[in-house]
């Protein structure tokens, strides 16, 4: 039994790096601490506890994690510092040696964070608590409200794929999940708290069911029946796990939005083989075609990695031409980063950092063209927009069902409301369409 008296009126700050799943889990950690009596520190206030949830998807991510820890230690002298997340699991001893760190918690331990805080007295040196990969087995539920209008529902954790470039299976463990019944109940609770939109998160959510003998399609159908939730979005799903029945269901769903995020990683079949991906470009293209056949206005985001080992100039040109011909909306472009212990290190042909940058820029320019063309096609249409809170005096933003970002003037009454808006032209930054509501012109750039 944990004596929570020590936590009464203590303050905490939280810093998260990486994916939506990490943000969801940080929110859950925050909830655990609040229930024990800890409040979130106000801006400028010195905290008693610092929690850093780390990422390790690239070498740059590792560096950002170290910088964040150093910064928080400096900003909150004397605070009890807890570091968790993927970097903590992969390099616990290195993290524990960072000045100011008290406790390092691995993937299996972070859900039990309270047990490792003790009396909140600083340690002479950092202490690391992690489990071996084979012992990372538990699924920690998380359904958290983000800073805006949407909730993030963790449905799955871990990955069994072991792509040649990736360390996530070593940081997160094997694929596992909650039960459909428990996840439906969490969605109902989100609706009771005023949630309008839920994003399904995980490491490899299409692989849902390893723990319970269920399927991701079963989960989608069950969540679609939850009253009160108006929108669901599938955060990311592997192309080989995005079945035609899922696509068909979303096309006629009451609540699942015409919005897909599908990791491609490379448009070259040779590079996909080197990556140990479980599909080829033909399968990927067929999924995009099928989505567009049944949902012509669907938003399709695509992850792409440039400069992996083995990606020759010829292979990159193949990839570029393939992606150029895809009817997708946006590219999320990442430069390959060598990760210790991965099989990719055995592949010949190393791409220089300068060449990685050049290739990234080419794809980012292509992405911008595709996104602007997609937005432009919807100018003049009236679409429902779920608006998000903004600071007084600043524009409000929200998204259409197919993830077009829309800007309107600030109005507190519109926070977390779905409103019909006619799509105007691009805003000054070119990042959103200006929304027109009824007879009111919501364009504010000239005011």
C-alpha cells in the first residue's frame, strides 16, 4: 500500500517526446499523480517532480531527450526527476548517469511509477528499473484527453515485426492489447467527459488481438456503436493489415472518418526488402486505389524514410516516381538514422547526410504540392468542422472529417463544437482554409 500523504500539494511538470502513444501515456501518468494529490505546476512555478517520457526512434530523438532532461533539471532545481519511455528502456544506464536524474523506468515499470517515487528525496545517483525484453508483457490502459478536443485511446502496444532499421520492438516489447470490452468502456467514459473525437493509438494497431484472440476489425465495429463519440481516427496502420473489409466499413461508418495514415517507408521494392517490410509497392498502391474508389475525398497520409542503407540514387528515383504517382495527401518524411543493434547496419551503401537532406527536401516539396492540391479541391464546399480551443484573440482551428485544417476567428462558444463551414481560400500561411459560417465571413487576415 502506497502512502500518498507525501504527495499532497506537491507539483509536477511533464515533458513528452515522440509519438501520440507517448503523449497518451504521459497523460495517464499525470492522472495517476493527480489522484495521489500532485497538481500540475503553473507556468514559471518550480516543480517538485519532473517526468520525462522519451523517444528513441532516431539518434536526433535521443539527443533531444538528453537536452530535455538537462533543461528540466536546470529549470527545477531539487526536483525529483523520473525518466521513462523508449530511450529509458533501451539505454537505462546511460540515462541514469545524467546529472539530476533520480529514477529511470522501463516499459514494464512506468505504469507503476508511484511505487518508485519513495519520499521524493533526491538520490545520490540515478537508479534504473527495467525488464528484459521477454518480460515486457503487460498492457497498461490509457485513454487521455489531449490539449485540444480529442481523446487518444491506446488500443495496442509493442510490435512483432522487427524491421531492419527499427528499435521499437526492443523498446516496447511484443505485440499486446486490451480487450474490446475494456476499450469500448473507455470510449464511453470519454464520451461522458464531453469527448467528441477519439484517435486510436498504438505501435502496430492493425496487429490488434494477439492478447485476446480478437481482431482490429472487430474493435472498429464495436467502437462505431458507442453513442456520444462523433469521430474516430485511425492513427497509423500497416498497409498489409489494412484489409478491404476495414476500408469498406470506414466508407459507410457512422463515426470513423475518411482519414488514413499508412506507413510506406520506401517506394522502391528493393529497399522495402532491405527494410524487411511485409508488403511491396503493388500492394500499397492497391490499398490507396481502393480507398479512393470508395472514399474519393479521403485524406491519406504516408510515412517515408529517406537515405536508408542500401538506398542508391537509382532506388530513390524509383521511390520518388512511385510516390509522385500515388493519389495521397501528405508525406511525413524522415531521414534514416542508424540505430545500434539493428540489422540495417549490415547493409552496404551508406547515404551521406547531405544526400539525405536533398532527398528529404524533394519529398517535402512534393508533399506540399499534394496537400495544397487536395485542399484546393474542397474550396467552396460546406463541411462539418470540429473546432478546438485557442487563446483569446487568436484564430481557432479545427478539422473537417477528411482532416482539412480550417481557420475561423476566435469565439469561446465554438470550442469543441462541430459547425458547418464553407471552405474559403487558404490563410496567409497556406496551412489552413478560411472557414465561412452562414452569412458571416470568417476571414480575419485583413482585420
